[in-house]
């Protein structure tokens, strides 16, 4: 199965991904772990361009196209081969991020994001998307604000959150909405239970 994790900045998504990885390893369940943008040589180079705080002149269209380019490489090089081999793939962010960040928050529109990503996805859509459902303003930890997107204003990140909610409402059950707890272990248990129900983990 293809499982993706989504969420706004500072909601503990990376922590939960690491805990899931530890759980699957401890229970003998193999998976391929990737992140977006990145996880291939070319995609990591594109990531460094996208997130470089010095690139303040980057247009929203360029940003969206760069994400799609990095995604195309990752899908072709890692995701599709892994799924074809019967492996579970777990991805930190995917096309829903582009829809939320560039489609909604940047104002490019969901149709623009869908059009450019139709080439990148090659029909590799997630079976399950775990969404850490917490507004950026309510995040349990402060964001370091090191990269270009983290440095955006609070209004931008609020739009990202609204973009995720809009997508979840039309996802036909693909989105699993996880309200995080202050106890990260309790959040982890919620995620495992949801993924078991979807048949993604044992």
C-alpha cells in the first residue's frame, strides 16, 4: 500500500513518522520510506533550491513546477518500482501538500496543481493519507523557521490548513484525520489504529 503523511508546520508529523518506522521495524513489517521533495539524488537537489531562504524571488508557479519535477523523479525512480514489487511505501508529504501550499495558500488554484501533477504522478495516488489535524497556531512546538516556506507569515500557514481540510472533505475517505494529543505516544496509538483499520499495517 501507498501511505502518505500530511500536516502543517510544527504539528509533530516527523516525530510520528519516526515512531511508525520504529513500530514497523519492531513488528517485522517492511516498508520503503521517502520524503517530498527529495529521496533521490535529483529530487534532493531540487529540494535545496525550493527551500533555500535566499530564493525570495521565486514565483509561485516556479515553486509548484519544481515540486512537480521532484515528484516525477521520485515516483519514477522509487515509488512505482517499490509498489510494483509489492512493497509498502510511506511518504512524508506528497501531492496533497502541493494542493494545500501552492494551490490554496499561494492562490494558484487546485486545477493548476492537478494539471501539472498529472504528468508527475503516473497514477501513483496514495491509498491512505494520514493528516495530523492541528492548526499551525495551535502547534505543540514552535517552528524553527529555517527554510523559505517556514518563514512565511501566519496567514499563509492558516491558508495551508484550510487547503488540507478542503481536500479531506472530497477525498472519499482517503484522508485519515488524526487529532494529535500532547502525549506523542497517544497520537502514535491513534495512527496505528487508523492504519490497521485501513489494512495498511498489522
